[in-house]
C-alpha cells in the first residue's frame, strides 16, 4: 500500500511539473502570436529562463494544491487562471500591439464594463478552445484520483511553495545577479521585446515593481532652480498670474471658458489609401478646417490606453520620457496627493474645473485621479441616466455628451474649464451599434469594407456632434474656446492598416484629428502636428492667457519638436526627425528633469514653475 501511495504521489507531482512546463510554453506562445516554432526557438536560446519559469509555475500549482483539498482541483483552478492571463496577453497584443502588464489587472474591478468593451475581441476559435478547456477541467476534476494530505503536510507544502514562488518574484523584481545569471535582462524601455525575449513570466514579474520613470542624471534641487530661472520661474505668486484690476465681471471677461473634448478612437478614415467613400463622413470638420485652427494630434498610443493621452493633455508631461508600457493614471497618479496641471493652473486664476466622461467613473481610476488633479466635479455615466444612445446597446452618444458639456458651461457662474472624454466610438466596431450604416466603402477586402463602413458611420456621428458644438458656441454668453482631438486611432482589423502600408509609417498610425473652435477670434493658422502635452500652451496662446513658466518651457520644446512620442519625433518644419541637435537635446534634458521632479521627485518645480 505504501508503494502504491508513493507511486500515486510521484505521478501527481510529475503531472504538476509537466503542467508547469506546458503552461510556460502556452504563455510564451501567446506572446508570440501562437507560433509554436518561435516558442521552440526561444526555449533553445533561453533554456534557463524557460526552466526557471516552469519551476515557478510548478510551485504555483503546488501552492494551489495545498490551499484546495483533493490534490487536483486547486492546480486545475490555477491552470484556468494562467490560461486566462495568456489569452488576455494574446488578445491585447493583437488589438493594441502591447503585452499584458500587471497594472492592467487593476481593470478587473471593472469586469462588467470590460465585458462590454471587449465584446468581439475573442474569435470563435478562442471561444471554442476556452470551452474545450473548461470541459477538460471539469472532466479531470471528476476522474483524476484524489490525493489525500494531512493538514500538517498541506501547511508544509503550502509554506514551501509560497516561499519559493515568492522568492522567484523577489529575485526577478529586484534585478539580482541570480536573475542575470539566467540571462534575464529587464528591457523595460521596449516591453514588446521584453516579453518576447525574457518570456511572459519574467517580463510580467519584472514589471511588478516598475517605476513609470527612471531618475535622470543630474537631478537635484539646484538643477530645478536653474531650469525654473531659465524659463521665468522664481517661486513668487506671479509665476501664474491672474487678471487684475476692474470688477470681478471685467476680470472674468478676460478669462474665456475652455473646453477639452477628447474623442474616443477618432481619426479621419478618408486618409486611408485604397478606399473610397460614397459620402464624406466628416463634412463639418473638413469644411471648418478652412477657417479654424486645425491639424493633427500625435497620439502616444495606438488602439487603446486613452488615459495616457489625457495624462499628457492635462499635465503637460510627456509619455516620451516614461518607461515603455507605463499607464501613469494606474501606476503613479493614483498614489499622489497633488500634481500641477492645467486644472490647478486655471483654478488658481478663479476657474471652476469640471470633468465629464459618460462611462464608468472608476475606469483608469478617474474617480481618484481627477480629484487629485483638482477637478471640482466629475460627471460620469451614473449621473446621466437619461442620456441618449444611438441604440440601447451602444454607448452614450457624442451628441449627448456635447449637449451635457454645453449645459454645464452655461450653468457655471464664472469662468470654467471642462474636460470631456467621450465613449461613442469605442471598440468593438459592430454594425448597427450606432445605428444603420449610411456610407458605403469601396476598395480593399470585403470584410474590411464592412468594418470601415461601421467606423465611418461612427465618425459621421461625431462630425455631426462637433457641428452642433460649433453652433452652441455662438450662443454661449461667455467667450469660449473648444479643443477637439481624437485620443488614438481605432483598433480596426490589423489588415486594414497593413493594406494601407501604415505598418511601416508609425506617424500615420498615431496622427488623429485636432481642431480648435471658438466664439471669438483665435486666428485661423493651422496647428500642424502636435503632441497632447502641448495643448495647454497652444490654447493659452490663442486665447491670450498669460503662461506660467512651465508652459514657457513647453513652448520652447514645441517650437523645436512639436511632435514627441516614442514612435516618431516631428520637427518644426513638420518633418520626422531621427537625430536631435545639441539644442534639442538640452531642451529635452530640461523637460525630462522637470517631469521627473513632478512625478517621482521632490516637486521643487511645483512652486517655482506653476
């Protein structure tokens, strides 16, 4: 009997070890587009990383076995969790081009909304595979022999397994010499390569303790003082001057209302070569561009990570300096008590600060980040129960969002800044979600044409909402300037961009529409292509508002590098720049030091430059 029990225990342990090895292969396949030949090459090249990762999974399975009685149910539950992580990684890579990060798991608190947002991301094949795995799990739980362990043995097994699994996370996260000896290199500056080279487990574990930004050489209080002095900052109240003299009404008249309208997944689909449209989906935008300041926004993102675009627009800080894959709202801002931004700048001058997002207020921790930035009120989907949608299953429409924004501006008793983030055009692009398609598309593959027809209908609705906003601006009692831009290009089928030849042209995959509208003269000069970090200085200049020293720094950078992202840099002439001049390097060094000071440092510049 003893030998039989010993044989059964050995079989059980061996099956868990084999499962750990197979799970590691699956995770790496998910990161490599399910190309198992590439997985075999990776294992041959980095055998130590593969074996160490497989052992971690083995100890994880043992830990679950200790936690859940029966020997097999716990490990089967762990297998399900790991498979879900791998699937999420694969789908995120296919949709946005980025792997799964630890901070992405913070969105699990929005599971209901994520189910709505990600509908259509899983193909029938993936659903069939998932269903088959569930059946196998249930069958295995019923048929596999029970492994009985005394409580003392379970406690011992759980303690040892937890210690070894935790040790793995510590060794990788701390960047110890032991991890390096396994040929692990934390490539945080290029996360896609990080995951493909180190494997999902090492890359994911290494990101658990990742800062959003590394400390630049030369950072000190003295360095920030020198930079502040260079751009007019001396720590006095005059660093952020408000209008003075006259009555309060006369002072308010010098401070126009400002509306930021960041539109979800919006770009001009008529820019895609090889496709023609039966009607112009952007009649108003194309017409207004002849008399209103317009151009393009160089988004730091593609297909997702909306919060990173508004991070730039609100703070004036650039994703260019942050570690690859960072989401500051999730990783850093939620932990901060204050951070200077256009919100705090305007509030010091007497503005009311309003945020409007017709979706779940907890998404990207906006319910915590917005108050920290200084917003007085945040209106979300729960506050808009009667807001119109194009169909019952769609999101709140852009037109309804615009109408709510105008209502709030009218209701403000003094000058107001309102930041609107829309949802209407969010993935998936399901035909009928925003009503019947009214624009036919020709050219390209049929499947792509249908998808583009749906997306063109979405942009047409946005165009109509923007036309309504322009009309309402003329009737508002106060001077008002609106800044409209798309946050990122939509996560359309990859083949659409490949057929257009845009995979080799990162600039085109990151340029969205940018337009300024106002009910007073702000000029008609085009904006060119701008990064969202420069929107604050741009609107201040056009509205005649005095700029704080930090915005003067941004103006200097914008004059040299108006487009600044990890994928492309655009110079003052509108051309892409590969090599920086010494002057540009010096400007970016100042910018980087101030950004680190505000995000990760002592915030010396908060009093000096804002």
